[in-house]
C-alpha cells in the first residue's frame, strides 16, 4: 500500500527538523525533514522559526513524494521506525 499524506506536527527548533506524519493505511508513520533540506528546496537560507510551518505547507507535495519513495524502498530509521529526509535525499 502506498503512503498517504498525514499531518504537520511541529517545528523542533532544538533538532532543526520539521515533524510530520504519513499514513500507511490507518497506521501513522513518523517523519521528519531537516530545516536545511527545506531551505535547499526553497532556495532560501535560515528561514525564521515562525515561518517553518508555512514553508512546509508550500513544499509539502515535494516532501511527501520523497517520503513515499523512501518508504517504498524500505529506508526507515529510528525507534519507532520512521522516515527522515535530509538535503541529500533531494539531489
């Protein structure tokens, strides 16, 4: 089954990641994307914390498409298993 879009969770300023979910049927798959990856995708540098959710929403289609590919390829990390997106994932 292919992943489906989930929800924006939060911006974790301490880890410099945006947390979101994807859905595998009814199961939530935890996901994160580094802020440097989002800035690279957006062609910006050091987006302000208050604008991270807006930036995620704007880039959401590209972010979720890459998360779906990583899931299909079985590239899960962490406990519980989830998807972590970095700048290198978009090259």
